[in-house]
């Protein structure tokens, strides 16, 4: 990318920003998070808004806190979803509601320091269209880190997402990129995949990551596995190709086994009995069930799409510039 000129730096410093934060059971951190974002962007001289999307929090305190913030702080907009749809669905809702030139997404637990936002914006001003803030070191457990790396690797291999291993929920991107997925309505959402539909100009920088001070992560190993499966089967046909290749390999194995049986019969007059037959049945049955399972995943997603389930449904919006109904919800 081109070196930043003084004019580019000045323009980057005044670009308007929409910070989008999905919220789930995190009422303790929300006031401080809003305050830090405001302090950071005010110091930069940027016009900004903070959009909180309550993703069906189990406790009423989260929405009560957001309601108070929206009423007391003119830069805060609060969106309340009907139920829990998932982090990426809530993000998509906030992204579609954003009104400024650049969108910043970050978590609600203060692990993404708002003080790092200017670094993302400066990198974006170099000519990139998506910039990720990746931590120097993952601070999760061993299994969680492994699952996270596997998810990123799966995304890189199956979808061709650029810099997939640098993906983070702390990201900055140009608002106009959402035009590339304006008509997307599937209930299975991956913001990073959708961004890859709109651009190939990805970059990443190292940012500070704070330890969690309140509550615990809502992600566990099982949720990451399910998320990986959703990404692979909702946005790629690679598993179907794997099933086809596996079927072809098993067919070749069957032909080779048939040749072995005939050769053994011709040379020795007999072949191994039940163990050999049981082994063949197990191999081919497993291959068939594996292929049927993959096909079933795709049929399930077609079924969900045929029901026209919304990506999210908005229950209530608050804030000076909040719109009563946003694209992507039920109408």
C-alpha cells in the first residue's frame, strides 16, 4: 500500500466512525466501554456513534443498562433483538444500522482496549479496506486456542479468505463493503466471510489484549467446533468434494480388493472368510455414512433457507438517531 501523506493522515483522523458491539450478559462492562470509546474518538477528533446490539441477554440488566446509556449519552444507540441469534448475527444487525464511514467491531468484555482503535484506523488509511487487531498471544486455554486456530485454518482452506489466520473480532473496515452482502439473509452468518465477498484488501496489526476482569467467556470448545462446521458447510462446497473423493478412493479400494480376492482364489483356491468380509463392510459402510452426513448438512441448510428464517429480529431501538426498523429483520 502507498505511504501515508500528511493529507491522508489528516483525512483519516477526521473520518466518522461507527463502533458496533454485540452484547450478551455484560452489564458490568458497558458503561466503562462506552466511556473509553468516547474518550478515544473525541481525542482523535472523529465524529462517532456507538451501537450496542443486545443479543438476547438472559438477564434484564443488560438491556436496562443499554437503555440508560442510550438516554443519557447522545452518541449511543441501543438495539434489542428478540432473542439470542449469535454474535455474528448481532454484528450484522449493527453493521447494517451504522451511519458513518468506518465501522469498528469489538467485544463487550473490555478485552479489546478502545485505546487501540486509532491504530486500526491509521492502518486502514494506508489503503486497506479491512484491518484486524490480532493479539500478540492468545490468552485462552490450550484446547480453546487449538480450536480457534483450527477454525481459522478451516476458513482459510475452504473459503479462500485472505489473512484468515489473522482474523479477530476486533476489526475495522469501510462501511461501503456491506453493499457486497446487502441481500444476504441466511441465518448462518460469518462476518469475515461476508467481508471477503466484498474485498481482498485485508491487513492485520498486533494490538494489546486485556485479560477478562468480569464474567467468563461465552465461547467454549463445543461452540467453536459448531462454528467451524457452520462456516465450512454454509459458505463452501469443499466437504461435498471431500465426500466425492472419499467415495472414489473407496471405489478404487473395492476394485483392488476384488482383484486380490480373485488372484488369491486362482493361486490358492481359497480366500480369508468372515474377518475379511466384515472389514470390507465396515469400510464401505463408514464411507457411505460419512458422505450421507455431509449431504445431510447441506440439505439441512437448504431447509432452513426455505423457511426464510430472519437473520435477526429487532424488538426495540433506542438512541437519538435510531431507526425503528433495520434491514434484515422481520417486516
